[in-house]
C-alpha cells in the first residue's frame, strides 16, 4: 500500500497528503521505465492493495 511504501522507503508515518507523494513517484518511475507510461506493463496498480512490479 502507499502507507507501507512511505514507511518502508522513507521511514515515517504517512498522512493522506503524504500518500499523494507516492502517486507522483510512481508516475515518474513509470515515465522512466515504461514504453507506454499511460498503459503500464511493469509497475501495475492493484486496486485496494497497492502496486506490483512485474519483472
């Protein structure tokens, strides 16, 4: 989940505003690694769960 990413990567408790930070970073990662960022194949959003890296 976004909260787990924030706590694991940055080491602090997350707030709703902080969770949007994860959205921005995921979008930027997709722009760098995906062939078509608007249709991701490597970094997937899993509704209700978080994200999944397909490698």
